[in-house]
C-alpha cells in the first residue's frame, strides 16, 4: 500500500483536492457509511474538479488498515501526478527570487517525522522541500497523512546527489545552515542569512559528514533541561521558526 499513489485521511484528501491543478487525474473513494461536514466538503471539492466519488464497501478500506488510518476516505492519483514536481533548479530559482528557505531532509527515514517536517515547513512559508533519492522516506501515503495534506501545497524535489544540490545552491547565493546537537553556532546567534537551505539530519546519526562540510553554519538549539537532544521534527520546527522570522534585507 505504501507504494501506491494513494492518499488517505479526511484532511489530507481535502487538501489535495483543493490544491490539485486543473486536469489532474484522480479517483475519490469514500466508504459507504462515511458522513459528516468534512465528507460533504470533500465531495464538494471533488465536484469542483469534475470528479465523481466512488462509494466503496468495507472490504476495500479494511485492506488499507484501521479506520483511524484512512477515516473512510482515499484519493487515488494517476501515476506521475503525485511526482509532478518542479526540478531542483527551478525550485532554487524561485526561492532565490524571494530570498526564501528550502528544507533539506538529509536521510530522514521515519515517515511520521518526514510528514511533520513538511507540515511545519509549509505552515511557516518555506519555499520547498528536498529529499535524497535513497536512504530516505519518500512521499508515501503515511508521509502525506502525517503532513495533514501539506504535501499538496509545497514543492517537493527528490535529488540523487545531495552534495551536488548544495553546491548548486551555493552558486545561486544560498547560505547552507546545518543542524546538530553540538553545532558551533547557537541558534540565537544565527544572523538573518537568506536565501538559505536548512539541513535537518537523520533521527539517529544527524547530518552526514559530506553534507556537514558544505554548511556555512551548523547551529545548535540551546537547551536548559536534562534531555540533551530533540526529535528531528521538533528541532526542525524550532530552527525553521527562527530562520523564517529573521527577515533579510530585500
């Protein structure tokens, strides 16, 4: 099921329907007994996109998993529709124009963490998400659901070579900001450097060595408690909030 182009959950499905480009081929699947205001909103959004809902029996949704996972709603995307994102160069160009922030998830493998980071990045107004082509969570249905549908509203680019992407970003005037528990720069001391790429390292090992070597700053979050580290998605939220609220001279 993770490999299917299938979005499930009421809020993610609604966000995808609202954000879908005209002509996107999708199939809306609704449980026969599903009801409520959000179901009505989903059906209305589908009709605006000229999509006729299909009502499915219990067996279909049982195959997806527990009802809390799918909530009686699924959206099947045409092969390629889910991955029809801009290339890295185009994303860099757009972000550079408005001195924006791009988030690079460096080997984030937990789909719940990945979804949470994407949700935070979109909510704060980041310009895009970059994901390595291997050893990382792709944009799976679990990631989409964990993002509360934010994957429908932010550019997501998959790159085969993270080091090459960072070098290209530097050539276009981007600062590279890494994150680590023992970073040399306190987050409070980070200047307003934009446009920038913020690198969030993996849950267990952090950033890879080659990635860290390309960073202009490696920041740490000052912590006052006894716990010496934070979950990757929580740390990402704190760093991105600070970076996004330090406006550069435009």
